[in-house]
C-alpha cells in the first residue's frame, strides 16, 4: 500500500473551501466583464473567419482570442471560488457562461480546482520531475502531451463522455492518482457533482453541435482558434508552479506581465497571492501583491518546455529567486 506523501502547508488548506458570502464585492462588474468577453469572443471569431481580411490581422485576432480566453478561464476560476457574484445563482451563471466559452462544464472545473489547492506541489502535481516508480519515457510523453494542448483537450472531451458514465466509474479513474493530479481529482467528486456534470454535458452537446452546424463561422475557424488556445492555456497552467518549493501554498510564483496581458488574464498571473489568500477577487490581486516578489512571465514560460528531470535529493535548489 502506498504511503501518502506529507508536505509542508497541507494542514493549512482545508478539505472543503471556506465560503464567506460577504466577501464578494464585484458581482455587477463581473457580469459586465462576462458580457464583454462574450462580445469579444464573437468579434474575434468573426475576424478570424473572414477570408477577405488581411492575414496579419487574422493572425493577430487568433493571438487576442487566446488572451481573451485566458481571461474567460480566470472568470470561471472566480466562479470556482464563489467569487464571481454574491448571488449563488448568478455566480453559477457566470461559471456556466465562461466554462461554455472555454470549452468545458463548470462543475468539473470547480471540484478539480480546490483539489489543486490541496495537492499543489505534491507528487501528482510535479510534472517537471520524474519520481521513483515513474518510467522516464512515460513521463516525457505525458508531460509534453499535456503542455502542448492535452490539458485543454481533456477538459473538452470529458463532458462528451461523462453523460454515458455512471458515478461508479469515478473510483476507477483514480487508478493513476499517485503521479496524476487529474486522476487524483476524481476522489473529490460526490454523486451530486456527478449528476450535475451529466446534466451540464447535455447543454454542452447542444451548444457545440449547434455552433458547428448552424453557427455563423466555418468549423475550421473554430478548430484553428481553439487549437491555438489549447496550446497556450495548457502550457500556461504549469508556468506558475514548476521548480517551486515543495509547499502546498508557497509553491507558486507571482509573474510580471505587460499591462495588456495582465488585464486580459484578469490578474491571474499573480498566482502566489491567490494561493496564499484564495478569497481575494481578481480585481485586487495586483495591488495586494508585492511587486518585488516576482519573476517575469516570459522567463517562466520558457522553462515550461524543458524536459522532465529526476526529482532532486536536495530540495533547497527549488527555493524561490526574485528578479
């Protein structure tokens, strides 16, 4: 039987996220942001789809689409922490709209995300390291498949199959939990969550099939736009955590980014501040972060593409450095 790893900070993150209704102060703003994101989604897909527009402008639209959907993910992330709106139904509505634009279902992301806070820098979340018991070639394939777009692809495909799967399958999906955080996440799903996901997946089917058949854009446009986003989003999920201290909370970085990128991401680049205080809304992350306690986003992004290496015996080499 595997002995569960115990790392620093785990006792500081409860099994269930503490919820405080009074902390939500930006509900009306978040509703407007979601509407603006929806309008931007329509506009950018229309530009990408328009063959008479200059190719340079269409490529720019693809890049902006990727940035826009990073912000859509950030708004979905606010829903996960019950930060999107003080009204529970509107909070869910924001999560539902943003997850639909993202390409997944809200309950899947909500349950998995708090699990990430609890498992951060444990073995299942150290994608950059090969541990005892792992085969190097399997780790390479898994890691590069994930960062090159596989993470998003899994979140897109799961709603397609979950409608056919009984809750009992969740236990089987944990079989790879030792080194796979997404497998470990299925320990957290309750029967009620599973039912919600199956119901949400029905709308997921209706939306994407309708968009592909009767939508205003060619299906190739959707493939190009979402494949580009899948690549950028998937590798950005690792940028905050690789080569950080083995600590559930402190194992993250705040990353400096140009103003447009920071605003487009809704300050999601201030990930360390978020792990320290998950209740802080995105509107306050920047000003409540120490700007001297950062690294540049471009530098961390380049590190993501290095191949996995053996886990160091001396973990002091993972201490953070700011510049």
